[in-house]
């Protein structure tokens, strides 16, 4: 590893920590809250109401997870193109 890459790696790590830490802090901000988050089993059974209508649990999970999958596929495509271009 190049020593000049230490600062970008530290910044990247801070972004990852902030990305997971901020939602954790938001959840802890209201200790008087009596309602708890829906369990995964309940979510799968009931589904969720969205702006476009009711979604079953599986459909909502697919809707949320499709973007990371597309980003991964884009990265693989870029890596393949870069490998074939040499």
C-alpha cells in the first residue's frame, strides 16, 4: 500500500462509521418511546405501506436491496471492461 493513501482510507473509514453510527444515534435519541421497531418476521408477514401502495415484506426487501445489487453489478462490469481493455 502506498503511504499517501492513508488519508483517503481514514476518510473512507470515517464515512462508513458515520453511515452506520448516525442511524444508531437516532434510534437512541428517544428513550421514552414505548413502541419498538417491527421484527423481521412481522415485517415479512404484514408488509409495509409505501407512497405507491402496500408492499409485501419480500417485495419491500427487494425494493430496498436492488440498488446495492445494481451498484455491485456495475462495479463488476467496469472491472471486466478494464481487464479486457489491456
